């Protein structure tokens, strides 16, 4: 699988062009899984947005809100903790202003190099942070962003974790789009949580418009505690220790966007890394669909959800981004062997491990 990280991937466009290119993304039916489960499983293809990810929506709302309140002005420095996609969206949006915003990003040290290359190509300053520390540790990527802004008055912390504009962006755009695209026939929504803005915004939007009829579920990755939190109704964050390849999702604590998650969540499902990787290969083989790790997780859990619902149920999840930037891991034979995943991929699918 080929990766593109040069400047031609994101030609310069105006702010209006960027904003017009965000939203109204297609809803793609996963035919193979729909046939297998007897339910209609769809994913919202967010890689059709201007910045090629779901985070474009939140970036627009977060920056517009900050500017309307006079918290930051063009030429200032936007600071954020990100697994890549929000950073890309901020860098793309920030450069449409005159003077352009400077962008300083704190990222997990395990972030795929392809995302770092894109961020640096777009002019962002990228600082890697350890992943083996708890969220409240001063070296965690979110706390590094917070502390930098405390020490530098000209810097503005975008704060996608706790800024409710993140959630509002999906409540006002993504949720209503899904409702319209399914003609109000959606029965269930499922998605993973990182900042929580996507899941919380869409779930509460669908709950409100359907008067509570749409059921909403969390998808959770391996080594995350959110599945346990939901299943225990908020009494446990139990999880195994380890590091998942799935970037940008998984929680060991709640963000402000997720403060009331139990009020609009009907359950949760989780998936092992090996299950997600196999799903990514199957989607490429059976659907010609290339999606990122969190999208594979969502679709994997959507299938598990479908197996518990009545036949004919309509299930929607999100595909945050495409799969090309993750090729150095999931489509890399050497990485797969190193992590113990290679032998779990059926022989007829191993042909897709073409990264070199």
C-alpha cells in the first residue's frame, strides 16, 4: 500500500473552500458484513472531508469559537495534543488566515511516521511525548500542551478533549446527516471514543431526534478501560496493560465531552488488535475499502453489535480516515511478524501486506 506525504497531498485552498469541503460525507454500506449478519451496516466515510478526516468538523468549530471570543487571532499559536488528524485539520485551516496561525502539536511517541511527516510538511511543530505514563502525568501529551500554554501567553490551547465545541460540531452536523441519510430508519449507532466529541455529539443528536429510539454503543480497543466503565455502569476502569496499534481512541478516564456518557449509552463492545487488523484486510479484499485503525475497530464492533440485534436493523458507524497512513504498520509484513499478527491473517489476504 502506497503512502503519500508530500505537499501535493494538500494543495492550498481558501478558508471558504476548506469549510465547504467538510461535511455531507457519503454513507457507505458494508455489503459483505450486512449479508453475513442480516443487518444493514453502514460507515460514514469521513475521509472525504477537506483534510481527509472526521476531525475537520471539530477543528472548524473549535477555531471559530476561540476567535469569536477573542481568545486567539491570526498569527497566533494554536497548541494541541493530538493523534494526528486534529493537528492536520488545524494546520490546514490555520494556513488559510493572513497572517497564518502557527501550530504546535504534542503527539504520542508511537504515532505513525506518515502522520508526523504530513504535519511537518504543513509547517506544524511536532513534539513526541511518552505513552507509558498516566493521563494526569506532567509528561502526558495533553498535559504538555496545557503547560506550554501556561508558560507562553501568546499560545492558545485548542483543548479538543474538554472543549464542548468538539461535541457540538457533531451534534449539529454529523448526527443530522446520518439521520437524513438513513431516512430516520437508523436503529443503532456505534463508535469509539478518543476525545469523545464524535461519539457524544452524534449519539446525543440521534437520541434527541429519535426521542430515544436510536440505541448508542461505545466501541473500544484493546488495553482501554472504557468498555469496562460502560459495562460496570461507571464503577470500574479495569483493563489489561499494553499498547494498541489503534491510534486516537481508547480511554482510561473521562474527558469533559464524555462527562455524561452513561446517560446516552446503551452498551459497549470491544475488539482485540488482531480482530481489527483482520477486519482491515477483509474490508480491503471484499469491499475495496481502505480505512484507518479506529475505523476498522468501529466496523469490527458494528459487526458484533449486529449479531445481537434483530435482522434488518440499520447500524451506522464512522470511518474517521483512510488507511494509507497506517500502511507502515498494518500492511507491513515485518511489523506484523514482530507484533505476532502475521500468522493470524489468512493466506489469501496476505497479498495486501505490500508496504516496504
